[in-house]
C-alpha cells in the first residue's frame, strides 16, 4: 500500500517515489484503483478520508453535477464510515472516467 504523508504546510509527499504530489495525483491513484493511505507527518493520524473528500471537491469544481453528492456528504458530517468513503471513491472514479473520455470539455481543468 502506498503511503502518502501530509506535512504542516499541506504538501503531500509520496514516500514510494520520494517526491511531492498533488490532489490531482491522488485522483489518478483512485481512478487506477491503487491502494493508498494518507497520514499527518507529525502525528501519524490517518487522514485518508479527509483527503479523498478534498479530491472530490476538486473534481466537483470541474464537474458541477457532483453537487448533490457533496451536499449529501455535508449532511453526514461526523460519521466516519467506510460506506461514505467508498461512495465518495465510486463517484470520483466515475467523474474521472467521464473527464478522461472528454478531455476537451470546458468543465475539465488541469490546474489545481
């Protein structure tokens, strides 16, 4: 399983490739169905779920059709369950797939 550390300055660091990565890189990991874990560098706290939600919000900015998913997630604040994270991952994979098939779409942006 790939280990990613988030530092105090919010930078993400992939310990396998020994390099900084972006939320876009994490979106690719999700799309490619790679297993990964994100932890706070100082405390070791697992923040994978939070990071996946950040990826979802980035994708949602590019594809407004995910607004309903974001709304439903906000209603479940505080419920850290595998079901919620799995739902998020499923929707991200779906959106990334659509975005990949339509690279010229005006809703797709390669900028963070």
